[in-house]
C-alpha cells in the first residue's frame, strides 16, 4: 500500500543531494536536519497550511514559477511522488523514443509517419480542470489534497499548468492519458509516442484522411496542434532507406516514388 504520509522519514527521501541538505540547514538557521523535517511534517499537517515562497518569473517570454524554500520543494516532491504512483503517470524518455523510432525506420514495409506538435502546451491546460477530478476522487490522502488546494489558492500560480513546478509534468501526463489511449487504438496505428507536446505516430496504412478528425477530436479541451510544425511523411519506396545498390546507387536516382511531406 502506498504510504502518502508527509512524515520526517518520508520527506528525507526527497533530499536528493548534499546540496539539498546544505540548503535545508542554511535556510533554517543551521538547526538539525531531523528537527527541520519534524517541524515541516507538523506544518504540512496543520489546518491552515499554505505556500510562502512561490514567486512568478519570466524565461524566454514564457511565464514560470519558482520556489525559494527547499522545505516547500520537499513537500512538492513528495506530493509528486504520490500522484505518479497513484495514477501511474510517468513522462516518456526522449532517448528511448529516439531509439525505437530508429529501429522502426529500418523495417522494409511501407510506413506512414505523422508528427504532431501541440501549441502552447502548458499554457493551454487549465490547472483547475486537471485538479478537480483529482480532488473529487478518494485516491489521494486528505493531506495531499490539502496541498493541492494550497497550490490552487496561491496567488502566484497561474490559471494554467505552471512551468517550474515539479508536479507540472505529472499533471500533464494525467490530463493526456485518455488522448494517448485513443490514438494508440486508432485503426492502422502500430506505434505511438509522446514526449510532452511532441507526438510521433507510425501507421501501416494511410490514416491521415480518415483519422485527422479523430486525432483533433481526441485532444483534451483547450489543446490544438501546431499546423506549421505538424507533418505527414509517407515512405512508400523503401530503397530510400535500404538501397540494395549500396554506394553505386542507380535505383535512387531513377526512383519515382520519393516520399512527399505534407502539412496536416
């Protein structure tokens, strides 16, 4: 059974480095680590808990939030762990996706590749819309729900999922679960992967005309694909990838079925 408690021992697990340990002591008058974590555990359990160190910032024209207090960072790390374990929410590994795509491109059968990019991903997902069902369900502990409400009520937190919080990527994964499942189940799709807002789909038949509407319809409320960055790549002639002529390629020069790139 998942231990959702914000006990001193559980919070200590999220001190990821010596730098975290030093920051914890320097920000708390060099008290002992055990005392700091014990006091923090009591603070989280208090009825009127709220965040005090969340601030707004701007990076590359994108709004973000920052947390100055390492104690509040530990609280969010534990909350994030609770959410990930309860909902099975895990962000895909970009390196693993790249490896898998490389392997799929070695296959000799014709393939159809769709690349999608979601416009303003974080900024287009309403935070309350994501957290409302989480608060209504009985999966999260009362303390975890109280922390979620404290996030919603903090004046520095925007109405959309904020960049900068370690729970943000987990919340997007929870929000995108139904979409991911819907696209994987489309007729003709044999590989689907999403890393944050970048999506790649492999199909064994031309699905774009029949499935474009289904893809758009499956997107959760508020999300739209970026037309200029979303493309369709049919690869019919496999000699382009696996030329039998090696260096003295004759078929490639005379090939009339070069893949065309279409915008979605």
